[in-house]
């Protein structure tokens, strides 16, 4: 009888771990839609693959306000320059400076570099635009903390 209880317990644990793993993968590795925030269609993406991110940027039907990490932004724009066409505003949330080529500076209307996620999100309130997309991306060691900050921010507008 003891082995049967142990077997059921192990099976339940495995099922729960699988469920938790799938939920985490869905929340972290996929772009999530959040509806309208400040009049903008809002999306978030934790640890996006740069090629998938570039594809998403070029597929949106409206101009994009993108808050992201400096490394993500710089890599995406350097490796996929076509993504520049869709960007109206880029706000870097983890660094007070950014290295981009001249073409990037010419094609993006607004480029702002800030060192804190909260400040970047608060700035969004002043530059919101109707008929535009708000994309929030983050990655690396601060990804989970930044996602919590982002979720708290958008909860203010729902």
C-alpha cells in the first residue's frame, strides 16, 4: 500500500511540475497581449528571440512605442534594420546611453534612455498616442522583477 501512495504522489508531483513549467514557458517566452492601455494596443515579451522580435515589430499595423532593454534594442536594430520602419519611439529602460548607427537615429522619431523601468513606464503616460502599439520587452537577470513592475503599471489602467 505504501508503494501505491508513493506512486500516486510522484505522479501528482510530476503533473504539477509539468503544469508549472508550461505556465512559466507561456508567460516568459511568448508575447502577451494586454488590451488597450492608455489608448494603445499593449504587448509584453520577456526574453524574446531577436529574430522573432524583429518579425513582430514589422508586422504591427501601427507605429510602435517600444520600452526595452538596451541590448535587445541595439541587437534588433543592428541585425534587422527593416524593423526601424515601424518604430516611432524607443525608450531604453536600463541604461542612460545607447549606441546606434546614424540611420537608426534618423528613422526613429524619439529615442530616450533612462536607467529605471518605473521611470520609463511613467514617461509613457506623457507620450501616449492613439492608433499605436505599446511594446514592453525585458530580459536577463532583471526580467522577472521588471515584468512585475510592468504588470503593476498596466493594472492601474484596467
